[in-house]
């Protein structure tokens, strides 16, 4: 093999390995240092197994549970780290891999060969299918004696849109926390039973431009919708703000959003 082709092969192998690990070593390192109990569990949805990462807080009483809906990148180390951060704040966090069983060989997010393959698989998911999986996760949470009976959902990017959509389909939610995700159709909003809290970026017009209509539609439906836009932030600021290499604006937005989020969670 020619030296140049050999080098390209090595780089591609390294890139593939990095993708398989979530390509977020800082998030993985945080998880490995966490004192909290985190584990993988399989949640049944009919004939399908949904692989979920669940983290328990170090508390003396049952806690509120939060379902974490991942980004368009599938289940990553950052998603797991975010679940751990929720547990650190006192909540039971469960993050389902919504691509469970969909990779070649029946694997999940980490078994896809590339990020493009993950995104292609994500685009094949339907709101009905996602809601079915999330309902299975909700049913699993009800079996846990460590859950206090309260349940919320959060989502990021693609998952933010799914969290908004899920509020239209799950009447038992106490709140939906939408991080830079698009709103559902106006007619679906009529079915929402819980408050929806939005977290958006100033430099993310693709999503933030949908807010005026979403606010109008939610108001017309008589629903509680409280969006907030973070100055200077870009799409994905919760993840990029956690990244040590992230920009100052994204880090500031991440810190402000976390403070607001924890305050809202505490009021459930």
C-alpha cells in the first residue's frame, strides 16, 4: 500500500473509532469520575428493546424523573453526561437510544458507521414511533420505587422538537423542556396538558424564527409556553457550552440555561 493511502486509512479508522465513542472525550471523562450510579437498562416496547442509560441521584427520598431525548447525533457520551448532570441536581434521568436496533446487525447509535448514517436513520423516525418508545420508558419509570410519581421530558436539537411533540401526546408530563427544537403543528398543541419551557439561541435563526408563531399558537390554544433566547449563543449551546473548547457565549448561555432549568425543575 502506498504511504499516502496507508495514512488515509489510518485517519479514517481513527475517525470511525472516535465516532463510535461519541467523539466527546471530555464528556466520557466526566462520566467516569461521577460518583452517581448510572447503568444501561433495556426497556421493552412490544417486540423491541430500547437501550436506555439511567442515572440515579444521591438522595434520601424518591425523586422526579426526567426523560432525556437525544440530539440528531443519536446517543452520545454528552447525552449520558447530561443525564448525570441532572442526577447531580437531584433528579432521576433516563436517556433512551431511539435508534436501538436500527443499526447494521441490530445495534444502536454507536454501531452506525458514520454521523451521516445516524442522521439518515433519525430522519426515518416518526413522531408516533418516538412517542411509542417514550411511553414505554414512562411506563418503566412507573415501576421504579425511587420515582416520586412526577415525570418531565427534555430534548435537544432534533430531540427538542420531539420533547415539544411528546407534550402533545403524554398527558401525565409535569413539564416539557425544549432546547432549540421546532414546535409541533398548531392543532397538536390543543392536547398539551403541561407547561412548555423553551431554551433558544440568538444565533440560530432557523429555529428561533419559529418562536413568534409558536407563542401565538400556544396562546390561542390556552397553553403555557415560556421561551427564552440566550444572547450570543448558537444552536447546540448546551453541548458546546459543556465542551472545554466551547465559546464564551455558549458557555455563558449554558450556565444561564442550567440555572433556569434547575429552578423550573425545583418547582414541579
